[in-house]
C-alpha cells in the first residue's frame, strides 16, 4: 500500500508545489488583489474553553485556562494583523506595478522597499518581512513578491527604468539576434544606449548571467 507508487519507477524530484499567498485577478475591467483563501482559513477559539472559565472553582486551574485563552487571542490578533499587512503591501505593490500586469516584465517600474514603506507608513524591515518568501499568483504566472522590487536606471528621456525591464529587453534582443553571429555584451550595451538607456557592458554581463544566458561565443550556432 505505497502512498506514492510512482516513486517505484521514477525517483522523487524533491520539489514542493508553490501555493501563492496573494491572488491577482481582473474583474469588471479592474485589477483585484486579495489573499488566497485556501491558505488563510478562519481560526476561532472553541467556545467550550471560554465557557469552561465559568465552571472552574480551583484558582490555579482558572488562571491556567485564562492565560492560555489570552495567548490564543493574542495569536489570532497577530495572525489577522499579519494578513492585513501582506494584503496592504500587495495592493500598493500592484498599484505601482499595474503596467506589469498589462504588459509584462518589460513594463516593470523601479520599486524599492522604502517606496512601499512610505506609502503604507511602516518600517522597511516590516515590508521586507511581509514580502519575504511570499508568492503572488497573477495572470502572467506565479512570482515571488520580491520579483516586483528592482533597482532603477537612468534614461536619456528623463525617466527611470527598472532593472527587471532591462533584463526583459536584453532577452528580447538576444532572441532576435543572428545565431551565426551572436551579439557581444558590448554590442547589446550599444543597442540599449542607442535607445536612450545608459547601461555599461559589465551591467549587461551581470544581467545576462542572472538570466542564465551564456556568453556570445557559447550562443553561436554554425549553419549546416
């Protein structure tokens, strides 16, 4: 009675399914941000334990039950505050990153923890904790919340662009290159600079490596 019979013919991949904490959906042509109800079940204190207080005569027993009821109420309050913080932060993140929802990574805006902290009037460390190891389900896929925070780069048009958008542009440029003569990091940097985005060759190399894209010499394909 093996509960995982597939493991007999195939070894386990040792991978866990990601369950998103936040769900983004579009309703009535508006983006809706809400907590995932499947991982936020309603937890209540059993009334039998609350009523137990009335029938206890022993002082020590009564104090024991009272202390544990207080701890339970504190836990429920902390859990509620945690969920409210996650939702509050997520709403602000996607209010600022609505372009991503409509267009994808290439439209990602520069965003830092301090930007969200100022918006929701919380400390940056609180924002960091509420987004750490948290995932969000969007129509474009499931992402770690940290994905929506990125540094900013100057452009010749007086606007800032996010590093995530630069990575998306880099992927697009490489996908369209001549596979027989792939572009070097310097050529990609020149391409971006011609479009008003000032990026150094070493920055292109760093982003390319982050995307697990090999250098030009390893991307070259000989024609048959």
